[in-house]
């Protein structure tokens, strides 16, 4: 998910996407600890998506 896509979302949508992204990141980490993933860069990508969503949500709450 690109930053331009994140900026277009509403606050409620950001919250929902953040929960989904955190779950996906946790699932990827768990799957990688059991059996190495074919593409471990998925974990990094998921972590960065979580950070983008959380940052945008915090930014909007502070405005």
C-alpha cells in the first residue's frame, strides 16, 4: 500500500486497515518461525505498511 493510497482513506478505514495489517504481519512472522518463507521480504513490507497506517492515523488524530 502506497502513501498516496493511505492519505485517501478515512479515519475509520485507517483503523480497520491497521488491524488487518497487524494481523497479517503477525501471521507472516509466525509462519516464518515455523517454516522459512519463500520470500521473507514480505515481513518487511508488512511491517512498513503497519508503520505507514499508524503514522497517518496518529497524524490525523493530532490535527
